[in-house]
């Protein structure tokens, strides 16, 4: 039986990737040797060296534009490769080139910045998070060109690779706003994520946002005797405890008025897709080091983590904490609260609602101050969005199986791209939970890395057709 046009392209693409695999891994290993730890000032020069290395490699790959964009912190890399077709859609790929701190004495079995291959796995800091997942785009676009006979990509391709993601992306939104015209895109591909497992390839469709605050409570001007004054003056530690106790109702729903306003509800189809995943709750609990589950009534564990907003007490303190007793009314107490947000929620509105709720519950005689940190917006791509369907089709061709869907319970800078650029955000990652992000012996499964390469080789032509 003769090959179909699609199977011929797939055969050629896989042969091309296979023949360039060794050189690709050599280049990636060279990049991984650069300890681009953005959180440690001693590595500032290494972070810049990492950016310089990537820009040079992107030019070598074929990108006619590859620039270093400076920030008040670490540098980002921008690259651009126009399509021959002036009407081609514009796609922006996001990733980061900085990495978490790592040292051999942390528990690594080899030097974290000297990549080694063991049992089909590449071990090094950044192998999965995020250099490996950024770098698969270089071989992917070359395979795309080779398989289609093109001189330029089917889409107008851009890359933005920041250097401060592991430090909280403090300058990222300002960078995106500054360069918004050059970053303008019809879709954003985020390659800083993962899959459910090697056997269950998945595409992430959204990430939760984050609002967090610190509440300072002040009562007497100093600690005072509980016998002489207790029961007659307000106790800030008691106020803190009452705030915490009032934050949820008996169904574990957040009681802040207006908190659920605008929340995008889970559809029956989405709940069915989540339920299809091979979720082992007992294993999940072991990973969480928890002895039981608890959350909003009416939702499964995965639904709670991925698709429902939450409020958490991150810290509570005040008064005497030493050995023995000390019968006082403390002069102050403190709370740290965080709120994970989902599609449809506005962090600014949530901050106002939380602030008003706190104000309404503080008794006379207690002064208080609520301070919010910089917020992260949630992002969510509808399952029927044509760009998302392109990612699913390309990934399905690479993996030769059905692609399922997940969301991320955490938060990241992807929402800034969606918010500033007004473009849908799609997630394309091949990392699996065992890759150990931020942990000793971080690794990437090399065969899955090659599947990432193959996915991008198919993706650009599919997106070019889907987004017209």
C-alpha cells in the first residue's frame, strides 16, 4: 500500500528529526552547562551568557532577527522569522532561559550543570524547566521547513524567552507592554508546562490566577496583662483567628461577597474530560503528603485544583510563641492570605472585595493594614478554539494517540501575554511529573523531547490554515 501524503510527510519528518537528534542534544547540553540562576546575583553574568548563547543559536537556526531585550533585571531574548505569506497568522512562542538554583549537595547524583544521559533521560538543571522545552522549537521549525520544502515558516513565527521566570517575572509585564507592537500575535504558544504522563499525553487549557495579601492587625501599643485587661479590650490575635474562621462556610466556599462573580462554570463536557483522566487519588495524596482531601462541595479533587477559585491561609501569627505560658494580650497579629483565581475573575475586583470584607470585620480599637502583592490574571482557552484544536491535532500526529485535556492549578506569566496582547494562550509541553522541576536530579525524557520537536514540526502548517 502506498503512503498517503500525510503519512509521507510524517515519515520524512521523523527521519529528519532522528538524523539530527544527536546534534540537537549536544547543543542543548551546551546550553544547560550555563548556570543561568536568576535568583542568585552571583549568576547575573551567567544569565546574560545564556541569553547571548540562545540568540546566537536562534540566528544559526535561521531566524533573521534575534535580539537581547534588557530589563531592570535579567535579559530576555526575542526572535522573529517572517513567513513568505504576508497574510500568514502570527504566532508567538513563550518560554524562559533562567533556572532554579541547584548544587550537588542538594541531593543530585551528578553535577546539575554537567548534563548526563542515563536510561534515555537527560539530567541537568533546566532540562525540562525550561531550556529543553524552549529548545525543541529550534529543531521543530527546521523539520517543518524540510518536510514542507519551505524556505520560511508557514506562520510568522516569534519567540520571547524571558530571564526572570524563576524569580517571579518581576519585570515581565512591563517588558510585554513596552514591546507590545513587536510582540503582537494571533496566538501565543507557552512551552513551559507538562503532560499528565508519558502514556497519557495532554494539552493544558488554562492556568489559575493569583492574588495575595498580608493583613497586619494592631491592638494595644504593647503586650499587656491578660488578667488586668483581658475581656475588656480587643485582642488582635483573636481578630486574626476570627477572620480565618470566617473565610469559608461549611461547604468550603469562600464567603467574601462577590468572590464568585464572573467565574466561568465547568461545562458537562469539561467535567467528563477531566473524569476520563486516570487519576489515582491515593497516589496524589501521597505526593501531597496529606492524609485526606477537603474542598468545595460538589467538585472532584481535580476540578477543585484546576477549575475552581480558592482562598488559603498561608500564615498566621501573633503573640507569645515560646515555651511555657505568658498571659498577655498581644499588641499585634498577622495573616498571609492567597486567592487562586479562575477564568472570568478579575484580580483587581477580587482585591477590592477582599479588602472590603476585611474592613467590615475589624472591631473598634484594632488598627489594620492590608497590603496586596502584584497579582497574576487567570487564563483559559475554550476547548473549541481553532488554535487549541491545531495544537491537539499536531500533538496527536506526533504521539499517534488521542490527546486529552488538563488545566494547571498554579499561576504564571502567560496571562500577561493574553491580557496585554489580546491573543489566546495555548500550552504545549512534553514534561511529565517525574521530571522533578525545581528538585534534585531534574531530567527530561529524551523520547518525549523528540515528540515535542515533532509536534512543532506539524503545528505551524496546521495553525496557518486554522487561523486564516
